[in-house]
């Protein structure tokens, strides 16, 4: 959709979904499949850490992170 943009979507694993949000609606495989079929997604990172470190950003060459605004402990 945007020129010069490579969209990477991180998908959290079941363990972290349960820890931070509670019981999930979809399991690991279903979440990855849902994201995989979005036409704007270029790459999926699974499992993606819930708490993003600078090292993770550097290792995956990510410039910007968007996350929901719920007040998670991390």
C-alpha cells in the first residue's frame, strides 16, 4: 500500500497471550494464519516477544513498533 514499506507483523505465542491478556480466542497457528492472509503483510515474526528490546529491533531491522495501548506491566 505504501512505497518503500516492508510490513513485519509480530505474533505473540500462546504463553504470553495468556500471561498478559488472558485466554486467547485463537491459538498460535490460527493467529499466524490470520496474519499471513492479510495482503499488506510482508513478513511475520513468530514468536514475537511481548516486551520489545533494542536488541530485538536491531536483530530484525525494525524501525517502528505499534502496540495496543492497554496498560500492561511491561
